[in-house]
C-alpha cells in the first residue's frame, strides 16, 4: 500500500508543478509578448491575466500544502523550484 501512496502523492505534485509552469507561461506571454494576445480587448486581457494568476496561486498552494502535510515524502531543499 505504501507504493500506492507514494505514486499518488508524486502524481499530485507533478500535476501541481505542471499547472504552475503553465500558469507562469501564460502570464509571461500575456505580459511580455502583447502581440500574442491578438484581437483581445482590454477586458479580455485583464480576465486572462487574472485567470492565469489565480491558476498560479492555486498550483503554488497545492505544492506547499503537499510539502507541509507530507514532509517525509517531500523534504524541503534549497532551489527545489523549476527555473521559471
């Protein structure tokens, strides 16, 4: 049963990290490459920025929650975050 727990926890962490990277990529595109927005209106831009920010906050909360509640499975080490 321990293998199941480890596999599930790794899957949850992997999904949260992937969501984090996707959100950061969306924010980067919206903030750094305005031509990538196309014909969006200002309200579309703000809605997309808020959606990406909410997704980022949610993913980071899930990552921290997993680390806090399963410290034996996710030991904290410096520079553990991806470079983005």
